[in-house]
C-alpha cells in the first residue's frame, strides 16, 4: 500500500489546477507587461486570477500580490510592517515561539537592526490566546504576526479574536496562513487581518508561487527590486502558469473546505485514537482546534528518522521533528515550544493526511506505525532503561 | 532514500548482531537521549578473541547501520584489532555517511572501546589510559 501522508510538506497538484496552468506554457505564453495581444491576454488572465484569489479572501484585487511562495510573502509582510512602524518610532514586534522559520528568521534579522521582538508562549496545546496578545502590545508595537495554523502540530490559533485585539489597539496584524489556506475559512475583513501569506503548493496548486494579501494603506517594501510588476512591489516577470494554477486550486479548495473537513476529521481522530494505543505516546497539538489533516505524536524511546525510513519501506511518506531530520543538533523548535523535552521530541512523527485518504489506509497507517515503534523500541537501549526503571518515563 | 548508500540501508533494514549478551564480559555505552542517540555494545571475549558481540541502538538510520557494521567488523577479531577500529573505517565500510552523520560512526568506535575498557577493568588487566582518552565525553 502506498500512502502519501506528508501533505503539510507539499501536496499533489490537482488535475484541475494543472489544466488551468497548461495553456500558459505553450499557447498563452505572453509576458503580461508586453503591449501586444499575446502579452495582454496573459495580463487579462492574471487580472482574473487576482480577482478570484481576492474573492476567496474577501478582499480587493488591488490588495493581492503574487510572490514566489509563502516564505517570500512572510518576509515581505514582516519587513514592510516593521519599517512602516519604525517611521513612526514604533520598533516592537510580537510573534510566537513556534512560527515558521520564514517568520522567525525575518524577525531575527530585524532584531539585529534594532527592533525588539517578543515571542509569546504557545502553551502545551500549541495555542496562543488573544489575552496574551493584548497584554504584550505596547505603544511601540508595530506588528503582531501569528500563524493561522501550525505546520508541525496543526494547532489553530484564535485568529479572529487576535485580529480584533490588534484592530482595537491600532496594530498591524499579519498571519502566516500557509497551512490554513484552502483548509480553513479565511475572511480578512471579518477576521481583522491586515496582512496574510499563503503558498500554492499546500492546497494542490503548484510550487514556487504564493500570495501576499496586504490591506490598502500599508506600504510594502520590496524584497525583490525590478520592474513595475505587482504595482512595483515585486520585480520579476510574473509566473503566469503558477498564478493560474494557484487561483484554480484555491478556488477549488475554498469551495470544499466544509465537506473535506467533515470527511477528514473523523478519519484524523480515528488515526489519533489508534496511535494513542501505543504505550508512552503523546499527541502534540490541541485535539480540537486542529487542522483536519494533521496528526503529530511523540513516541518515547525511539528516534524519528529511523521511524521515517522504516515507514518509507512500508510505502508511507511521513515527516518528523527529530534533530536528525532537521539537520541540526536540536529537535524541532515547535516541539520544544510546547514543552516537549529533547528526549521525546527526537521521537516525533507527523502524518498529514490528504483529502483522498481512505479508512483502509488509516488502518494501515495505525498498524504500520505500531509495528515500527515496537521494532525500534526492541533494539533501543533507551527504551530498555525506561522499561527496567533505570530511567524514568516522561510520557 | 538517496540520503544513504545502499550498504547503510542494508545494515539499517537488516541489522546484524542486534540484541543483548546477558553474561557479557564487557559493556560499553555512549551517547544520551538528549542528543537523540545512544549506542550500547556487549562483548563476549574468549582469551584474546571477541567471540560474540551484540548491540542496542537508539538513534537514526545511520546510527543503527554504524552499530551493525562495527559489530561485524570486530566479531571474531582479536582485542588489539578491535581497538584499532576507527570511525573512518566504519564509515568507509558503509560506502560513506553524509557529513552531518559522521558522528554516528564515532559513537560506534567509542562504544566498542568503552566495552573493551570495561572488560579490562572487570578483569584487572592493566592498559595504557591514553587508549581511551576523551571517550564517552559529550561528543555533541
């Protein structure tokens, strides 16, 4: 059995998105900046894509900027809001400890430029409260940037309530909605969102194309200098096939959010219940306020990378937050932020299931993970120590 | 996965000499759970020969493969041969390890050395301390 359970990393491009892209490679291949008919047809297509994306977010088309992906959108949003605040002497930025590195590393860079950054605690369930945000905001705050849903543990933040706090205090609110877009409802007006980032490939669109929503009135600072594309805010010839694919995929996903959630959530919860039968395991991230496709566990006494390799042998594509998979000595900053200690964070497993998952596949996932955990524990001296009492179980 | 050589994957999928020797003559353990890898080597020694060896490993694919390969390389060998086993030799026998995984082969070399030191200590055999200098200290 083959199961792709790494949809939080990337998704398969849908047939509908692919069909929307194909004409723009070989037929309508014009440059939207060109004055001739071929170029202008590409320009018209892009205009319609911008309108469709805006409709999905409930904003104006003039507030949509196409970027090279989610990371670029995060970079540009945060730098722009920070510099806008700095013009008025506001140099305080608020975020959380478990943001994506596209956000955290941008904040680090701004810290070196003299900004101060407060990273709010996300608690064991991986959720920050509006009260925390309210308490952290000062007269100097230029920006609050908090992700809509976490990419590793799937916890969903109270975005509308946080947005309301920011709006009331007159602080710009950006949300990294890379994991949420197409999976959770977004309404930037109702949710008081001033800036938002997303990436096409997380909802069955293509890679290398993203969206930055920026409310009119917030001046954007260029990350890429160049021509007059994207109203001068993002240089470079537009990725028309990518933009067309993204718009189609977003429209498709937004039209099916409720039905996908209704189908996925019971399957996700079945998977969670199955994996909780494994002794000394723990679910990471809130059980209820959770992305419909996200399951993330820590298993004591084993290491994540070996789990992934053995699951891969069984046809299962998954991911882990262990140090060996992060390429550093520390396990995932997300797991550390929710209070998981190194010992167990190394044994983490993320399964992010897609809309086409079947009940039979869920059963196979449960069976396979159980087998792999049991096998690796059988050869783990760490597990032996836990079982014979030399070391104490943490979970 | 292309991350590892075929040999690493073979030793990871079918590890040789996994287990415990209950009446081991020497036991060596290195690493810790915080770093995400622990390697434990059990030796049975007859005269000067390592007649049996088993390992237990908590760690990534290359940690398990390195343990497996290292045990194969010392089984049936003399103590002095085992003491000469280097991490580089283990990594080479596995057709190489990615740069950030080389420390897994270091763990294998050190676990074997510690097991031999344990054997010497238990049997009151004197040895040159410099053979084991720095081993078991935090390699991270």
